[in-house]
C-alpha cells in the first residue's frame, strides 16, 4: 500500500482480491459513518468492476452484517434509458445489490437520466442532494463515500475527455451529450465528487494499466491529465487496483 497524506493505493493480486479489498473498505466506511453520524450517504457507479463489488456485498453482507437501514444510496452517473432498462446503472445496482439487502426504498435515489428535459432533471437531482446530504465546511454536500470506476480512456462517472462537463465549476450534477458514445448522460461533476469525505476508485484489468499510470503519476505539466486525474477529494482518496491494472504504476504499490 502506498500513501500520500490523503491518497492510498491498494493493490490486490487478482481482480477477485481487489474486489474483496474494496468490499472491506466499503464496509469500514459505512460502519464508521453510521457510528459517527448516524447515517451514511453513498453514491454508486455503473460498470462491470463496481458490479463485482456489489455482487460480493450482496453475497457477504446480508441482514445484520452492515447498518443498511442507515444507508442512503445515490448514483454518480446514469445512462439516458429508463430505470428498468438493462443498460441503466440503477437497474444493475438494484438487481445485483439492492434487491438483496435491507436498504429502505425511500433511501434509494435513482438518477432521472431519461427525463424529457435533462437539464431540469439534473438541477432537481442536485437540489435533492443539497437537501439530503450534509454539507462540508465549504457548504457543498459531502458524501460519506463516492464509489467510482474508470474506463480504459480514463473517464470516470460520465466525465469523458473533450467534454465541457470536465471544467464545470458551479453545477454539482449536469446532463451532457457524450460524442464518443453518441448518447446523453447525467453525471456528478468534479466539485461534487471532490467534496466527498472518501472517494474510492476501483480499477482492474491490464487494459486500464496505461490510464492508471497516467492518473496516478501524471507528468509535471499535467498535459496528459485524464478525466479521472481530476479526482482530488478534500477527504481520502482510496484507489483499489489489481496487479494487472497497477503494472505500469510507478509508485511503490505493494500487493496486499
Ligand atoms: C458507467 C460508469 C462508468 C464505469 C467505467 C468503468 O456508467 O458505465 O459509471 O464510469 O464505472 O466505465 O466501467 P468498467 O468497470 O465496466 O470498465
């Protein structure tokens, strides 16, 4: 494990071990938040790597294993499809995790990325977050945990290279057309992501090694800064990798 003052890199010897490490960190975060503050506000991500984590949590942390009743679930991004569509992040999380653990339905907040007016829907989702998620010292909602995945192109949430959402400084949730996908997405912006107490980025697979190396060891001119390279939370930044994804990462990242 390598650490800077707020950044911790944890490397599992396999994707399965990285998923287990992420599950342990997820459980510790939830327990610490509910012990300290009585509730835990978590924003989840789509993707196959987060999917593996949700599956493990559902299989190993059933009733009584975690204070699920104190958990409030949000979504860091969503595709422009109905919530019962197999492409929906909410649909994936519901089938993989939420159908198997006792999170109160009123504590689950799907992101309306298939709304008629996406800008209005994004504003409303942001207002809901501002009302429900306790603010940090800077007045911004501070999630107890924002879970993120990363694509091989370095995108995270639905923040893709070359889109203006990367540079958004005032809106906390925004809707955008993503040219590389040819689709609309709704997503947290970096001001909201970086306001979190803890951001956990989980990345596995050798196809992500190049992006991991650029994100964790950007050159001093930052001219190769990928979207995930902009993650810089006020709280802790935990990066969970498997050996394949970490293979080009230059810092000392010892395997657990
Ligand atoms: C999505 C996610 C996206 C995902 C990454 C990693 O809507 O797909 O929010 O940011 O986390 O693309 O996905 P994989 O783990 O499947 O590579």
